């Protein structure tokens, strides 16, 4: 979960997104994004897919299973 939360933070900053803007793209509340970034909760599969789409990366990258360029 540590990798996931750090990747969400990293990609959010790279894309100049606030938690609120990312939440709107993913379809969740800002509080959910905050929990994910702090590692207090993990996104369900649907939201993991939406995160990957929002950041234009594979879900496996978010989970630390793949490199970004794979």
C-alpha cells in the first residue's frame, strides 16, 4: 500500500492536480483521495482503474507491479 500511496501523490503532483480535481476525475470524494495518499485505505478496483486512466498509466504501475514504461 505504501507504493500505491506514494505513486498517487507523485502522479498528482506531476499532473498539477489538487486532491479535489483528482477526486472529480476518479469519481470519489476528496477525503477518499486523502485516505489513499496517506495509506489509510485502498481504492476499490473500479477506482484503481479510474486513477490509472486519470494519470494515463497502467494500474500495475500504481500498485508497483510494473515499471512506468512497460
